[in-house]
């Protein structure tokens, strides 16, 4: 590493870092010389992301974590602090998606999405706040979705979780504005990731954003000078789909 990365000396936590957007974000933050804490459930995928970062000369710490378990999130943040001494950036890219009309899905089908996409985002943000406030420095980037802005039939519950993330992030940004901690929300359109593998009739994946596109936007938000905050960034594919 050159020592000239935009995030040199900073510690970033990325949830969902095993694959898809989280993987790409973790790789990109590491290329800017942040030390990256990788959190998701699948150990093998975390190990692969960590290995790819180290191959590029970067620093990574994999901490297997189920973000729906509050105690596991607290323990992950504690371990990051114990081993790395600070937390400057949090990117919440852990998420799940399942689609279907409200009439043909059951409330029990909704719980997983609410737990991962909304509640866990709030819990993970809360877990890093005392550290970032103490440091008087921190950037939180929550990953929402364009579904929160444009109604997509079949995506009501997913949309509710993402609209929740946007609302939560807006209020948190105001609560922290005077503390030196900035909160942004990244709002991507369709991205070609493994998330689509099990979804029938997905749009043309060749026309979606690449995870690396989203990662570039996350780096932009994280690397802005401290006095400025990019709070909502909508990133859409240019290939004719949302
Ligand atoms: N792909 C798109 O078109 C798109 C568009 C807009 C927004 N988004 C959002 O972007 C985020 C990332 O999506 P993606 O497309 O990258 O999905 P993905 O490829 O399926 O990756 C999801 C990641 O989240 C992790 N995760 C899921 N449940 C978890 C849990 N309980 N605890 C910890 N980690 C968990 C997964 O790891 P484990 O399963 O190993 O835990 C995986 O690393 C999601 O919030 C998604 O809603 C995606």
C-alpha cells in the first residue's frame, strides 16, 4: 500500500461483506487503505473477502456475525474496538429480499426482511454511536434501495424496510450533526449480485449496476472532507431498468 489512500488509518465495519454489494464495498474501502472489519454469517465467504483484501495489500478482520442478534452485533463492535482501537466508518450492506403481493404473502414471511433490513440496521448504527461520538468523527452509510422511492408491485414489505432505513437515517443525521458524525443513505437501483439468484423473473442482470459501481459511491461518501456530508445518493443503472 502506498500510504496515500483516501481512508488511510481509518477503520471501517462493513456488514454483508461476504458477497454482493458489501463485498465490493469492503474491497474498495480497503483499496483506499481503511482497515476493514467484515461482518456476515457465512464464514467461508468472509474468509474469501478477507483473503482478497490481503492479496491486494490491505488489512481485514473477519468477524462472523448474525446482525439480527443484538448481542452478536455488540460483540462484533467490541472486538473491532479491542483489536483496532477505533471505528470511523460503518456501511450496513447486510440485507435480504423476497417478493410477492401482500395478499399472497403472510406476516411471518415478512419478519426476516424487517429484522435484517430495518431493525438490524438500527441496532448496528446504535452500537457504533458511542465510539464515533467519542471520536467526534464517523461516517455511517446505510444501504437502502430505489424501491423506497419508486413503487414496485410485489415489493411492498421490502420497500417498507428500505423506506424505514431512509427515515431512520434522516433523523439520525440530524441527531448527530453537531457531534461530528455524519449519516448517509445510499439508494441503489438494481445491482447484479447473488441476491437475484433465487428471485424468479428478475430483470436483465446484464443491464443492472455492478457492485463495484455502488462501492465507488460508498467511497465517495466516506472520503468526503469532514466538513461536508453526502446524505442521500441515488445511483441508477443506465441500461434501461430501475
Ligand atoms: N442487489 C440489488 O439489486 C440491490 C439494489 C438496491 C439495494 N440493495 C440492498 O443492498 C444490500 C446488499 O444486497 P446484495 O445485493 O449485495 O445482497 P447479497 O448479494 O445477497 O448479499 C447480502 C449480504 O448480506 C448478508 N446477510 C444477510 N442476512 C444477514 C444476517 N442475518 N446477518 C449478517 N449478514 C447477513 C449476507 O451474508 P450471510 O447470508 O452469509 O449472512 C451477504 O453477505 C441489501 O440491503 C439489499 O437490499 C440491493
